[in-house]
C-alpha cells in the first residue's frame, strides 16, 4: 500500500494566518521554519516573501505583502489578494504560531528523511561505487537535515549565575585547576587545565610522543572524574591499553613483547590493568573517520554517559576521512567541524597533528606555529596549539636526556612562547614533571 507524503495543509495555513494577523511574530517562527518547509508551492511563495520583507526590516502585513507579491508577479499565481484574505480567517488568534510552525517543520523533516533514504538506497544499489565512499556520503546527507533546534542566546544574568556557581564549587572543593586537569603541573597551572568548548591541537613530528601524551592526559582526566574517548586512526585498542598499563607500572613495554618481563614487573602491569579497567575511558580504533562519524560517535557516548563526558582525542588529523580540493581546505573543514562539535556538545576536543618535514631542515627543530601542515586553517580553528619536542629523537642512544618540551604555540590566555620541560621515558611511554621525577 502506497503511503502518503507527510504534510498538513491546515498547519501551513494556520502559521501563515498567524503571521498575517501579527507580523511582529515572524521572528518567533523564523528560527523554526526555513524557506521550502511548506508542502504547497503557494505557501512557500508567501513565506519567502515574508522572509524578504523581514530582511528589509519591513512588516509583512497584508498590504505590503500583496505589493511585494505583485511586484514579483506571484500574486496572480495565488489567486490574488483574496487568497491571503481567506488565510486570515483560518485562526482566531496568532498565539499558537510557534506550535503550527513546529508541525510544518516536522513534516518537512520527514519528507527530507524520505528523500534522503531514497538517495541512500540508490547509492547502496549502485554496485559500481565503493562502500567506503558511500557510507560517509550517506552520513553527510543525513547530517545536512536541519532538525529545527532553536538557536538561543543566553542572557548575561544566566551566564553570570552559572559562572558564579562554578566558581563557588571550585573554591569549596579546593581545586587547584579550573578546567579539566591533564596531570602535568606546569601545563595545568599555565592553562588552568583543558577546557570544555575548546579545540586543542597537539602537534609534533613522528616519534616525539604525541599519542602517549594524549592518552596519558585522557587517562588522568578520567581518573579525576571526566569521562573521555580516544579515537585512534592509527593504533589498535590493545596496543593503547598496553602502553597505558606500562605507563602506570613504569615497565618497559618491549619486555612484554619479547617475554623478558620479571614476575614483579608483570604483577605491576596487572595491577595497572585493574586500575585502568575501572576508568571511564573509551577507545575507538575503527580507522579513518569523517567529522560526521566523529560527531555521531561522540553524540552516542554523551547520550549514554551524560555530563560526565568531557574530552575526546583524535589521533590524528592527517588520517581522518575528508573531502576538499586541497589539504588546507580538507583540514580546515575537518577542524572547523571539530570546533563546532566542542561548542555544541560542551566538551574539549583534542586533535593530534603532524608537523611538516621542513622542521627537520632547521638547526633549531622546536615546533613553530607555521610548522603545522597547511597551518593556516588548523591554526585559525584551534583555541590552543601545543608543540611537543623531544631532542632525544635526534640524538644517539648514549646521549639521551629523557627531557621533552611542551610549548604553547597559541593560546588566548597564556604567555606568548611559554614552554615547560618534562621527563619523557619512551620505554614507559610516560611523561612526568621534572620535580616529581626527582622526588
């Protein structure tokens, strides 16, 4: 049995009637409805004219609206002003305009879903196309459907009240770090921890410990009560857990691989695994993901965990699935989506990034902001950029110092060119404060 396309002529007439009776209510429904949401063509014509008048700061009353429709040669298509006059008889009062608008938009979304489902089915039946190409495209089409969520600005009073409450909790709990602590004292002090609604990029050359550092930070945040997700596009979940266990136990990870770990070391590793097992820590190792897939994955975890979810790490940007004409455009769109994700979901997004090879040609190989691959877009979208440098990566084994540097290449609330030295023991995949290591 053929099903009817979802629409409601009554709701469409009612919302237009409400706006004709009370033109000043236009902005109440403008954040719910879009041009094209109406099923009947004549209703779309009327609403589009109302949108044009609103853009010109003119009221969409009957006289002005008829004049515009006549100038557009659309009034006759509607049957003259008689149709607009008849619309005004559809509702006794305009107070339910938002309710009618939500009904109209709900039907429009359903029609878009039906159309999108048909498009996706067509792509799925086309056996000449690769599945790996179809899935991201299908997700993009679904994500493009506007659900009608109202955009709201917060009053200064609301923001002040919320901030005051957070400040009082911070004082009462005696916390030393305002944001999400990452476990390295100097960095936590300088940045106040990592913060929700921020996009943070950790950049460095291969082999300098980016993944180790990010996983250690995520695990520390989880131990302090902030659930986190590590999205690995490079390593498997078992390898990541093994690294973290060796980090906690201070055991050389190579000994686990070649079977030379002592009984005491194995005991420490097992204790570390038990500790990790109870952390609110999640790992996704399904390879290259698009920004839409990342967004969907994060949304599912937030729905499951709630407000305790606060950090997601992406390792790393250059391995993500992206579309664009060039690398700058691809990475720009991807990081822009990540920044939007951080704002929308009230989480901190940490993205790891490679540095370009030009850094290897300098005598001073410490990261600079312009060393980010196609740095313009990445730099612009990030709130904070950290540069990780390990001199030992360029030294012979007998000259290693186990000292790494973490520099702040960009941050709005930090000293310019700030840097801290930390202990980095690659065998343990572990970073420590210098003072703590000496203790």
